[in-house]
C-alpha cells in the first residue's frame, strides 16, 4: 500500500488523545496517511513490543507492518477506545503467532512469560486465547485495582510489555530475585482471586 506524501506538522503539538482521534478518523475515511501517522506516533512502541517477544528486529518489523494492515482492515467497523492499546494487542498477537510458528528451541523470555501465566489462568485455553476472553480480562483488571500501584506497574510491564527481570530490577531499584519473588506472589494472589470468582484454573 502506497502512503501519501503529505505531512501535517500540526499533529506534533496535539495531545495524545487528540492525535489518536485524528488517526482513527483517517482510518475511517480510508486515508492511507493513517498508516504513516500510526508509524510516526506508535512505531517505536510497536517494534519494541514485538522485539521483546521475537528477539529479532527483522521479524518484529514484519509483525508491525502486518499489524498496520490489520488496523486498516478492522477500522472501520471497529472504533477502538484506545488506539495504542488496540494496536498493542494486535502486535502482541501477531508476534506470538509468529513465535509459535518458528518453534524456537530455546526457552527465551517470551516462552517464560507464557509459562508463568499458564500457572494462574484456565488450563483449557492457551495464554493468548484466555487473555483475550473478555470476562477473564475484566477479572484481571478488577484484581489489579486491589494491588498497590507499584505492583500494578510491575505486573503490567512484565506480562503486557514483556520486560525482563533485569529491566524490572533497574526500573524499580530492586534485585532480580526480589522482582521474581514479587511476581510469583502476585500470580498466586491472582490465582486465588480467580478461584474465588468461580473461574476454574
């Protein structure tokens, strides 16, 4: 798909929500500039998210491009409440799909993340399918609201953005072992919460 060459410098000074609204309007109008704007504002975010799963810049670039096409195909009719969150979910799913196809032989960070979460979500679905289940997502969001702010950030950075224990250690000024221990305790609390809510795990 060829992108238009036009550039609107005015977007640079807009608030994030205003920019998101404008980009969504471009998709709805079937204006190919929407893809260029998406890459300008969310390209780094998307590539970093994909790279954390795939550990390959080339594969990450492929997944991000596929994600932009998925945005083009789904908006409209979809009107995401948060374009960044919607794009992030698409990038994550496409990256995980490619990760599974490649059947990496070594346990890298992505497979570790999956195995960690499989301990506390329903066993009859794989992780990516279960997390997409609307009701389960709502349970997790409600559970997170009961956690301390720092724990929320720790959990989201680990299991949404795929940050390594080393990165979390530096960000929160704690040892990797302490970060792993806190995440383990959080997964146990999540499992207990889901069981109390009647979710079979």
